[in-house]
């Protein structure tokens, strides 16, 4: 009974506080993803029939001067762009329609474009998500600044991984596995994603440079909202001294470069986590779905608009990366089919593609069910 009461209380107490930030974050990410498909399709001469934010029944919409129906649909969990020649929102070909097209109609058909143009249109969606993330991160670094607290060790916990490795108060970490480290936050983020891995730390100790090897321990840590995260922990802490600047604004060019680096860090961390799940080095219980995203959006919104925009950038990277997985129904699945077509010199048979889409749909549904199950368990325990 307590299980269901926890879920009910969490949802009822924060419903509006979750929905509005969730829709803000998801709508921006989905819009730019679909805009990537849309713009490259237009540039390559493909006729776009529909640009939809959401699925299901249309709430309202309008036609532009090119005949594209722009609409907002009832289920705000994604979106799609439907091209001329598509049989469905997943861009499956309408075989009978394609076969009966005139030469003029074929020029506007997505499925009559060469494989390179089709691949460019499909890849443009995830690419737009990465561009959006870079721009958001760059803007945050430029207008709000970046953490600037040096990677100095002020205290070492007894019986911790850092203590076992020989860390001492006053040490300044300058690199991890050969990668330069400028701030304590950079060190924390690398350590948190590398639990169980032996890391080589380059440390400045007085006038000497030492090399220490430490293996972060996997621990459950609660954030300010009582969410439990499993992360790598060394067992060191940092205390800012009077006069030390914690945040530093940067110029736009530096902000753009930092935006690229931040986007790459989020991408790499996500890939490493997924790899650890498959190799059973990490649990899949950290995977979340729409419910978890809504909850986190609501929590982050209480911090401020900058934090919510930062979450938007992180989610944009995740959506872009997810769509590149080689699963039929996703952009990566289409790209896989196009790669096979380019190698064979002809597309796969309709039956093969249909079977691929069915398998892809099953995999996507299974992932959604699993993520929702994790979300429910998370809500019940919160």
C-alpha cells in the first residue's frame, strides 16, 4: 500500500510543477530535432507533408506557403516530419504510391532521392540536437560563466580510495589518465563516471609532480532533491578560500569551444554508461523515461532558468545519441538500411525492411516499458 501511496503523493504534489518544465524542455529538444530533418529535406528538394510536435490527434495547426502542415498533437512525447512518399510517421515507403508517381512527383519524393541525400536528411535530426547542445552550453559559459575552482585536495577521507592511493591535503590534480584537469568540478565529473576503473592522477605536491593510481568506489549518493545516484567517489573534498573565484565568465569564442567540449563529455559519458550496462559493470536502474525526465525537470526548474536550460542541452545530447542507435524505427536504423543499400547497390527488399521495422518497434516498446518501470520504482522510493 505504501508503494502506491508514495507514487500518488509524488505525482499529486508536483503535477503542475513537473508538467510545465517537462514540456518546456522536451518541446525545445524535439522541435530542433525535427527542424534538422525538415531543413535538409527542403534544401534537397523533398516535399514535406507534415511537421508535428507530438503524436496522436491534432490539437491545432496551419499550412505554410509550401503546403506543409505544421501542427501540435495531443501526446507530447516526441514528434515527426512526414515526407512525400511516406506511408507512416516512421518514414516507411508507400509502395503503391511510389510506383505510380509521375516524373515531376518523383522529384519531390523522399524515397526517390539518392541514398546520400536520404542519409543526410535522416542524420540531420540528431546532428541538430548536438548543435543545439553546443549553442546552449556556449551561451551558459559566456553569460553565466564556468566553474573556476582549482582541483586542490583540502581533505582526504580515512579508508577511502584516495587515502589508499596516497593522496594528501594540499595536492593539486593537474591531469587524469593524461587528460589535463583545470578545476575540481572537472575532476569530480570524470571520477563520478569511472567507478571501478584504475585512474592515473598527475598531482602537483609542493615543488614535485607525483603520479598516483586510484580506483573510485561505486557509492549511492543523494542530491539536494533526495534522488539517489550511483557514482564513483574518491573520498576527497575541496573548501573554497576567501578571494577564490568560483565562477568565471568567458568570451564567446572560448564559450563555443567549451560548448563543444561539454557536448562531447556528455556524449562520451553516456556511451560509457551504456557500455557498462551491457558488460554488467553498471546497473540499468539509472535508465529513466518520460516520468523521470518530468520529475527532474520540475526539480531543476526550482533552481532557476539557467539550470533548466542546462538540462535541455543534456537531454538534447541524449536524444540525439539515442536516435543514432542502429535500431529500425530510429534514425540510426534508417542510416543502417542506407549503408547496406550503398554497399549492395540496391535497397533491401520490402519484406526485409518491414521485418526490420517490426523488430525495431518491439525493441523501442520494450525500452519504453523498462524505463517506465524504473520510473515507477524511483517514484515509489522517493
